[in-house]
C-alpha cells in the first residue's frame, strides 16, 4: 500500500502546486482613467452604468460637470481641465485613457489644445487614448468631432469611438437638450464603452510584460 499512497500524495502535491501557480499568475484588471464633462458624468449618479464600466477595469473617474479640455471649467469654482488633471496625475494616470469632453469648449481652442493633451498623456506613459465624439446637435459640436477625427490621423495612440453616430435616433437616451443622458442613456453609454474597450483589448486582466 505504500506505493499507491506515495503516488496519491505526489498527485495531490502536483495539484496544489498547479493551483498555487495559477493563483500566483492571476493578474489585476487593467487600469483606466476616464475623463468626462457633465454628459458622461452620468456614471457618477447611475450605479448600474458605473458598474458596467468598472467590470474588468480598475477605473479612475474624472467626472467634471462643465469641464473643458485645456481651460478651467465654466462654473465657479471652475473644475480642472483635462490637461491640468493629466499633469497632476503623472504616471498614476495609467496606460489606458478615455476622453469624453467638449460640450463646453470652443472648437478652435479644443482643436489647438488636443496635441498638448495627447503629448502630456504620452509623456506620462499612456499607451491607448479612446476618444468619444460628441452628439452633433449644434455646429460647434460637429466642428469638434471633425477635430477629433483629424487628430486621430496624426496620433497612433488614439482611437475614436463614434458616440454621435451610435446614439443617433435614440431620443429616450437623452434629456430635452439631446446631450445629457437619462438613466436609460447612461446604461447604453456605459455598455457601448465597455464593449468597445473589450473589443480593443483594454478590459480584463492586465497584459503580461
């Protein structure tokens, strides 16, 4: 009986070692920093939408109603710009960033400021910037969308998500201004963002290396 018992012990030991190896190789979810103004800030008050975005990601939420890209925000006290937050975070910003800001910006200022924001992100270790378009309910938002697409042609780290096109025709997702989201819209936005991040490989365990 000695040999079978020894063999069984060896099998059990191998199983334990294998389980330990798997546990040791478990990787944390990817880190994501999310910048929004008041439209995307629906994630701050809709818990269901927030949980959807957090699934598979460790998220730093930078939700700033009236926030702007490179200038202080439009309320008092003014919220910080995306650029100033990026500079303040340094390497803590992580490798993956989402930007959904622009409804309070001047198109020319926005367009001219995008290189500074992208450069600041890249210099602090950001590898992927996912940038959402605005709903083109006014010409100034259409102009900003054009600036977003133009920048993506010059910056390899940047990927555009066309929220404007995706959300078209869904009136129930928004309040009367066509910009700020209802609860249904917040969940739709979060689902769209989560699925897009997953498709891009930016959701789930942190990559090796």
